[in-house]
């Protein structure tokens, strides 16, 4: 039905004066909906457009602080529209639609409203040109080199709400809390300053659009998806959320960080479901779950991505439940996002066991090179599932082949390889279909917002926090040396725990063995205790080392694909729980490094690893193994070893040439020295037998000339002095006479 309205709608809109916004033949999906403020030198008006095919009558109600206005809207094939040109610029006016259907009359907030009133009862009209801050700059591609991308995920409120953050009180849990500088605890930087020290390239924010409640919320069920949440704004003006969010983006861009917005445009709040289901038929498949096969639903989702990508110049999107998006929709999303920023990241995750033909799944990676997927095989292989404490990984004592293959899968970034057995990769759905076209289609993550933290997973398995540091360091080393893009969720790298927030008596708790956690975290969240970073400062320094290693060594930043990876990576095995990997590249022009060998000991005991044969492993860095052997090294428990193979220089004509140059230079200098000794002793140059005698004679002559000149100058000086003395004596004699 939507496609049939194109010509009729365009003609009607032209008649009613909408020719500035809609032209004959324009597809419905390209028509802007919502309130659109138009201002130029000659005209100023606001257009209102709402798609509501189930409505029989709609009245637009607009008000400011002193006046209320009503306008009956016109309709054509389900699209309702009105132009208000008598009130000037309506920036800051509130508005609502009074809709009449077969179910009666009711007020509804525009689903395209860019802002919502303080009490959440009305939409607010925005002239977006007035929301740009003084420092709002043109988009600059601050992170174009894929090998240097490093994503750090956080929840805006969690990031700065804990007392140990030590920032301004009125910024706690707010947008400004993300970019506040000068915060620290006992000298250890916290907040943004900490992120800056570990060189984060992309900051992924949990959903920041309006979820309609004034309590902590992960933001997955949007109530007003086009409007940013007031909860994160310091000021309470109607345009504060959008202006402050732009300030955050601008500040981060200027500090070489891109902003990624996490979104869930599949699930919506009860309010959104109850109101929109009365306007558009077949819009939902169940309560709050949108029907992505509905034409209007597709348009709505695409418009959301388009708005945030273009208006806020984001560095990318993290799409929750990506497996629920049709392939055609994914393609259109990628198109609008990339048109706003060609370097934007688009990645997602979900439950791939529930994929449906025609919808996005790992098997489609090769067909959609702009899309990346979360890869949790490294997490499952090293720790086991964070949602099932019975599941173990290499670092929690299960050295099975499935876990080893899961780690290899991550190191290879899912690229097909002769040494990888897809059928044995732990917890991998569609084993034979996880083949990416490039390594950067994998986002390697060890944890996320949901589930246990890494530290709590280890604590539940009777491990001490002393070894937990070594294990988490080992896990991050593996991740940063893997293909793909590393991802860290806020606080897991410095042993965050969620046990700290559940100490109130009588709460609904979920217990795993001896540790208990709140079952409903939506009320308290996961505030980051920055004192844990202060207590584990070595982790911050360790992360800096990993970022430096990855960013400055082309062995770990190559973009592998299926055609080249066979000759770039090979594996070496040295027993249970030990894995070695050899990275090969062309000869490094600066350091002559040809290969890198990394050995991981994922066990709690010393393990010997043998160097791969045929190479000279001379340069050793980043060792956590103390006993070097003739053919290998003993690695500490949960330790590692990185060694570089130096390219041996072959025979070259430069070698004998340089030898002759040094030889003759040495002979010449020696003869010159001996000649000077002879002349000094005998004063007779005739005894000097050498080809350089003439040159040496000239040198002596120049020296004698200098001495003569110096002597003459001294003689003239003495004569002048003597003449002055004679003149003085003559004057004294004349006076006496």
C-alpha cells in the first residue's frame, strides 16, 4: 500500500504547498516524516508529517508557554500533513497529535520527535541548525587505519556515577562525565583521562536515546528512539540532551576518538507499542517487537540510522539482535551510514542459532564486507560462557581440543585455514559458514554488558585475584594479537566485580555457588569502582604495551584474507594448554624482522615451548618466561613469550666494497700519524716514504705560514707598543724644558 501512494501523495503535497520538500515521483521511503523546520531569507515555516493509515482524523496541537494552537491535518493514502507558517520559527514549541480511530480519540507523541517535554507528555519541535554548539566542527575521519582500531564499550551512567570517579558532582552519570578531564584517584587517572592513556580509538556507548523512565536502564527498549535521553543531560532545557551529546562527540573527535552508538531498533517500550499499533497495521509481531518485514517498519529503522549518522556524525553503530534484520534492510542501513561517514564501523551481535533464511547471519559476511560481527569464541575458549558457570575454558582448567580450536578461530579472525577445524570450535553455530572476507569483520570481545565479569567468572572457580590478573592479561594479549578489532567492556580489564552492588538485605538475588548477584540490574546498574583500577595499575600499563605492540608492528596489523593467510600464519603445539603461533610477513625495512613467534601457556604450571625450526629467534620481547633454553624456553604459569626472527643478510658486493673503504682509510690515517712522528723527531720530511707525502708537506707549509703570520702580528704589536712609549717619553721631556 505504501508504494501505491507515491504519485497521488506527491500531487496532493504539491497542491498544498509542499513543493520545497516533496517532488513528483519521490518514493515514500525518501519522504521526511516528523516536524521539519524550514528557514531561509524569504520564508519560515514548519511541516508536520505523520504516517497513520488507521486514523480517520488527526489534529495537530501546538503550544508554547502562553498560547495553544490547533491545526486540522490533511491526509492522502495514510500520510497526514500540515504546514504552519503563521507562527514563525517554532523551535522549542511543544506539540502532540490528537488521533481518532475506530478505537476512539487519543493523544500521541510524534514517533519522529527529536525531543520530548520534561514530563514526557509531548514532543518538542527542534530547529536542528540551532542545536550545533560553538565548537561543533566538520566531521573528520579520526580513525581511518583499521589496524589501530580499538573499541571500548561503556554505559554513560555507569562510567562516572561511582564516588571513586572523583569528577564534578553535577557531571556524575551524565554525558559530560564521559569527557571530564583531570579526574584521578591516588594519582591514577580515571574516566576520560584513563581512556586517553590506553589509546582507545572508538568509544561504544550503550543506547542513549529516550527509554521513557527516570531510572537506570540499559536503554534497549526505546520509547522515543529519535529523542536523546534527558537522564544523561546536565541541563534540563528541551535541547540540552542533543547539544551536550554533540559536545561529547566533538570533544572526543578532537582527541582522536570516534563515537559508536549501540542500538536496538527491534525492541520498543510498551508505550511505543501501544500507540504505534493503533496507527499502522501489522507493525509488530509481538508486544514491543517490531515487524521488520513491514514497509513502514523498514523505513522507520532506516530513518533512525540516517538521522543519527548524519546529524551527529557518529563513528559507527553496534547493532543488537543483528540476526533479526533482513538482508535487504542491512544493505540499506550500510548505505545510509557509509554515505554519512565512509569510515564508520557497522557491527553487531545476537543469537545466531535463531537465524532465518533471508536474514543476516555469519554465512553472509562475505557478501557484506561493510558489516562486522562480535566474535565470542575467544571468551568461550579461554574462560567458558559468562552465562553458564559450569562451562570452562583453557584459563579455567579445561584444556580440551574444542577450547583450543576456539582460540585459534579468534586468532585467525574466522578466516579459513588448513590448521583450523571448524567442526571442533566450541559453541560455534554454522561452523562451516563463519568465513569472513577480511579479518576486520570480526570484533573480538571477552565480555559485554550482560553476564558475569571476567573477574567474577574466575572467582567462582576458586581462583585467587593474584592469578586472575595473569589470566586476564593473558586473555587480552591473545585478543590484541588476534586478527580483527579488539573490544573491551568498561572495567573488566581491571578486575571489575558486580558483587559490590548487592549487599542490601531482602533483595532478589541470583547466586552462583558462593557469590550472589542482583537478578534485576536495571535499578542500580554496574557503577565502575575506579579504586579497582588504582589497585591494579599494572593492568593499565599492560594495556598500553599491547596497544603499542599492535599499532607499531606490522606483523600484527596485516589485513589477512583467505588468499594470503595460508602463508602468513602457522601454529606450533607443545603439549596440553600450550599454543604457539608464527606470524610471517615480508622483510621489515627498518628492523629486518621477518617473523614473530608467540607462545601462550594457558596452564597453571611451567611449560616448555620449542622454537620453530629453520629460523633465528634472536630478538626477544615481552617475556613472561624466565628460563631460556638452547632450543626453547620454560614459560611461567599463565605466561607468554614473544620472539622475533631476524632476516639473515646474504652475500652482497657491498660487503667487500665497504671492507676496502675501511682498509684504505685506516692505512692512510696510520701513515699520516707515523709521518708526523718522524718530522717531529728529525725535522726531515725526506725520510717519510708514502704517497701522501706531498699532501702532508702542504699541510706543514700551511701551519708554518700561520706561525709566521702570527709572529708578524705579535712583532707589529710590540713595535706599536714601543713607539707609544717613545712618544710618551718625548712629551715628558718637553714639559721639563
